[in-house]
C-alpha cells in the first residue's frame, strides 16, 4: 500500500483498530498507525495533510457504517 491508497488504508485501519473511534485521532497518531500497517510500504514522509484528512474521513465512514449494524 502507498499513501495514495486511501480507501485501502482506511479499511486496514478499521480492521486493526476496530475499537478506536477515528473521530478523536490526531493526525500524528494516524500517521504512526498507517506506518505500522502490515502491507504499507511507502516512504513515511511521502504524504500531505490532505491525504491524512482523506484517510481519516474514509475511516470515519467505515467506522460509522460498522457501528450501525
């Protein structure tokens, strides 16, 4: 996975951190957790704030969908 794979990253975060509410995650923590993902193999600094915002937004969407069931 690369930073540009935002939906894949969001899905992986949803699975790995199922009990975490992504609404309250700071971008510094989000960055660290993305780097910990098993299939993530991009450069740590090869992103911008918009990518982190997009990842968090998609993660929130998946989190909310999962908690509706």
